[in-house]
C-alpha cells in the first residue's frame, strides 16, 4: 500500500482510525484483485518504454494507443472508486512519461466519458485532496509535490471541462478572492487557503477566464476587476508606509503580499481574456503598467528583510511538517507576485518602454535588487525571459546609455553568477537559466542601441568560460538547415538516454520511499522487459514457439473471417442472436486479454 504522506501514522493509532483518516487524504490503495493490479502496472511500465523509444512521433502514437487501451481496460473495473484510486496512484508515480498518459486518461474520463454528476464528484474529490489540512496534534500533510501534481492535472483538463465543472473551479477561485479581499492582510492563512491560491495560479497560467463561457462571466469580471484594482492600490499604499517603519511585523508583510499576489493574478486573468481587444483596454494598459511597476518596487524593498526573517519564524517552537509546509507555501507569494508583474509588463512592453515617470529604468533597478536577494531559480529565469522578450529592443537617449548599460549588464552579471558554467552535475533550472540568459543578451546586443557604447562593459561581462558559452550559443544560430537537423537528432538521442536514466533513478527513489509496495507492481524499468520476456519463455516451455505461433496466426485468421461474415449479414437481429450474452462476454474477455498481452510485447 502507498500513503502519500510525509509522516507515518503514530503506532498508537488503531487501524480503524487510520482507515477513517485516510479516506481521501492519504491515498491508501489496497488491491482486491492482485492479477489486475499487476496487469495495470505492467501496461504502464510498457508505455514508459514505448514513450521513450527513438522518435517523438512514435511517442505521440504510443500515447494515443495506450490511452484507448487503458480506457478499455478500466471499463472492466466493477467499482468506480477503485478505478479512481488506481488511476490517481498511477498519476503520482514519479515519471513524467507516465504522467502524460494518466493526464490524457483523466481528460477523457472527466470531460467526455463520465456523466457530469460523477465527473463533478471526482473533480471535487481531487480538490479536497489538495486542500487537506490536518490541524490536529499529529499534523499530517500530503507528501511534497502531491498537491502540485493534482492541481497541474486540473489545469490540464480545464479547457475541455463542461461548464458545470468549470463552475466548480470558479467557485474555488471566487471563494479565495472573497476571503482575502474582505479580510485583507489579516486573513487567516492555512493550507486550504494556500492550496486555493495555488489553484488560482495554475488556472491563470492556462487563461481560465478566456476559456470560461459560463453565463455569469461578464458579471464576475464586472465585480472582481474593480475590487482587485482597489485592493491592489490599497495594499501598495500600506506596503509603502510599512517600508518606512523598520519594526514592521513579518506576518503583516506576508499578509499584504498575499493580497497583492492574489490581486495581480486576477488582473492577469482579466487581461488575458481581453488582450485581443487592445483598443478597448488602452487605458487599462497604462494603469496596469503603473501598478505592476509599483508592485515590483515594493516587492524589491521588502524581499530582503522578509526573506532573511523566514528562518526566524516561531523561534524555539517545535516545527512540524505542517508548519514547515505552511511557511514554504506562505513565502511563495513573493516569487509568484514578481512573475505576474513581469508577465503583465512583458505584455505591455511598448507602454513600459515609453518610460513615463522613468518607469522602465525603475523596473531595471528593482530587478537588480530582486536578483541580489533571491536564489530562487524560477524567479531568475523569469527575469531573464523578461529582459529577452521586453527590453531587448530598448532604445536609449545617447546621454543615458551608460546608466542603462550599467543597469542591464549588472543584471546579467547576477544572472550568470547563479548559472553553472562548468562541467559536472548541474541542476536543470540553473542550466536553463544560463541558456535563457545568453539568448536574452544576444537579443539585446542585436536590437538595442546600447551596444554603441558597451564594448568595455561587454568584455568584462563575458569573461572566462562565459565568453566561450556565448560564442557557442551565437554559433548555433548560424547553422545551416542540415546542420540544425543533425544537431536536433543528436540532442534528441542524448535527451532520450538521459530520460531513461532518470526513469531508473526515479524508480529507485520510489522503492526507497515506499518499501512496502509489492515489487510485482513496480518493476525496475531497466529489468522489466527482460524479466517479462524470461517469464513468458518459462511459461511457454511446454510447447514449441513455431507451434504456438501457428496457432496464434490461425486464431487471428478466424477473427478476420468472423469480421467478414458478420459484415455480410444484413439483419441486425440475426447477427445479435449468433451468440448469447454470456458467450459474447467470454469471447470479448479472451480478445481483450490477447490485445493487452500483445501490446505489452510490442
């Protein structure tokens, strides 16, 4: 069995208490049918191998094929609850290729196969899992990453959900907006509130308002857009005032930042919904730029003090998994608010670069302050992306070029200092930071007029190994189409091998985390195919391979003849009476079993 919890239940708790407490919060998944459990896991294992074959196109074909196969397989489940638990368990398996298949299966079930009542209950169950907040003395929490996985799944299927299920998501979003806006910075913050804010973040990323076609959409925007504008303006004034008070409480600052974070996400959602109507939102664009730049200023001012005090929260008190997770999710508002502000400014680049009230220069100064006081890879990558997408073609008056060049190059210096430039084991986000940063620098030098006076500063910036990395990055842009194709082929092969190694590594982590999980259910990716082939060979040793292959070919030939004969029968009644219901079920079971085993051997 698997419990998706960070802590085990205390020994003194009875089995009844355990089962009552993990109805949905902890993912206890016992299998009543061990044969089916093995078949499900082997099918997913086979998919993981097929998905990492030798071509992207084949990976897509494998996803479509296995989606149909698994949907047919799940139809054999007598209990919908068992199906949901098994699928959720497989969704949380630590492998991105399997997650791709699971998400497609969830999409088919929630959006197309199940009736809206069942789909709605399942969606609510998924939301309840992410909002699990055990405030008892035990303080159990979902294992790290479980909530994020489920919320990503919900965001993935959101576009295809029927309106009634989108309303379920909208109700969650509306609830958190009402609570935070009405109670202000003093709102109660718990894991449920954190999860709802996280859901809002995921839905905003997929442009939830643009995809929402409910009848109350216009009324919703008419109510919450001005409300969030007002709350945002108020909290920025409070933050500005608090910045002048060195004794401002850590909790008060975080409360204000969460209000700001939520309001900016709502503004982004409304902006994405109205973006095609640029002429209608010209005034809104000016307001958004002013508000986003002020938000960045306040975030930069408060980040250093608040970030350094996070480790001092509740000094001397006993720390639990719940308190640690609450602290971590609470501080997420800083990075998320920075990302949202930069997103809005990137969409409004022309307005920003008009530099009204010195806004563009102030953004550069604030970003330099932010990069000085954060080690978060996501925030650094977003900063580099913003420079490459929005500031790359900035045109500066000749007298201001030295100042702007110094600001921008000092920003790049901070970004490159955080990115790896030597061999050895490297973290993927930091490797991505280097690539994005080099691309942004190239775009800036290719399009901005600051290059006219940046010779000495550029030489200082591109010192040591970084110069070689930049030259290599630029040379990739000059490859011929044939060379590009070869480079992509080499990169694809290297990536596939890396992903296969990661699969095996993920399996070992999984086995270490859940040692009580049956080894039959999750075989080592490197050994599964070999072991399965050996097992089949041992089972079939009583009969020679040519004889069995001949019988199998004969069976397939009979199936084709049956298909041809049935097609020639014009009477539906006559065709339906060929076999009884029980005989049809038995024949279907045999064919389904054969299809399953055939797929596993492909």
